[in-house]
């Protein structure tokens, strides 16, 4: 198949592929889409042949993504979401955002990145009344009555909620020069058990820190906790005061790194990425106030 032929068939099989992965089987995808099992199988085979990649591992009892398939699925899923968003936007293009709009967001991200977005949003949509909850705690979007939650994490928990990545940052392990002079500098993450660490208590396991080794393999280090707290600003303050080593996203401590108040540790190791997501209950019948805010947020983020 020529390059031009591949280009013209770029999206063929993409929707079927995402349906198969989301449903977990060919038969379930066939039932959902109204096709036969054989049709679903042929579409996946043609897609793999066109890509010259194996996307799915198949057995008689299970179906799983290959490493290449996982990467391709993430991009395909986003394309399908974007197409659905475009259609929904057309259907709601004449509906003006209005009413109470409740948002929950981590304090540091809101102060660093949301101020201008919120100001612009309120200027554009004067019929919306914003209720902004700035809190680092893990809120329940549905039970706590929020329209939208913004969450920063290294690993998003599986959920029936819709998650849209809006920003990416690196997580760095840092210490003050005063601390390193007093206690020495650890040369590898495993040595953190011998140091005082300041841990973020809102995490599922505050004292287990994820890293990648020099070969890029995931490793987990059990650190010694000198202090746990649910405020990243307090973590940063205690680290600057020389009480221990902490690990935070770059957007929280950017100024302290730039002015050399903190030293980054383990620079030769691959950094862990912290992603920031906009989370909302359902893509279907999404209200104009939420849709317009998400569109504006994504457009204004630094790495958009």
C-alpha cells in the first residue's frame, strides 16, 4: 500500500478499534455497533495490516493491548472524543452558558494557571455564576456536587468519569542546600530511606515514591517520612527551611528552582510526569458552561 493510500484510509477501523478495547471483546463490540463478530475481526485485521503493527493480543478467553496498541489506543480514543465534542458543539452552538458552575481545583495550580482563564471566562459568559473550591483534597465529583474537577496526578485512577488531559509537568525530588550540607546528598532514589522526607498525605501511599531507573523501568521507593501534610505549599516551605527532601510537580516550585533555593536530585534519572486533568461526569449532554470552560482552559494552557 502506497503512502497516499494509507493517508486516505487513515481513520478506517479507528472507531471499531476503540469500541473493541472499551468493550473488552469482539462480541461485545459487535453487539454495541450492530455488526457481526466476523466483521469486527476483519476490520481489526485490516487496521493492523495497514499499520504493520499488532495492536491486540487475542486468546479464546481474553483480549489485551500490546505496547504499541496501548499507545495507538490513547491517541485514537482522543480523536473519537474530539469528533464527538465537535458534533456536540454544533448541536449546542446557539446555547449560551448560564447558571451556577462549581469547580474544584488544587490550590497551587489554580493560583499559577487559572487566574487569567477564570477572568476571561467570566468576561465572556456573564450569565454564569462561578463557585470555585480551591482545595488539595480528593473530592468526589458526583457526591460533592461539582460540575468539573481539576486533578494533578502521576497515575489517574480508572473511573467511569470523563478525563481530559490539559497540562503536563515534571515531578522533581528536591532539597535545600542547607539540608544537603547537614545530611549529605543521596545519589540514587533508594537512598531516600536514609533521609528525612516530607510526604504529601493526600496520595494513596504517601511514603512510596515512584521513579524510573536508569533503563526507564518503573521502580518504587519506600521513603522515611519526617513529616506528612496535605498542603504542597507547606511541603515546599518545610523543604526550603531545610527540614527534609520532598517531591513535587515543577509548577509548584518553579521559582525556588530558578533562583537556586532548591537543588534537584537524581537528575540523571528519567523524570516522572505529572498530568493535570479536567474531570467531568459525562460526555453526553454536557452543559455549555462546562464545555466552553474546558475549551478555553485547553486553549490557554502553556503547553497547548
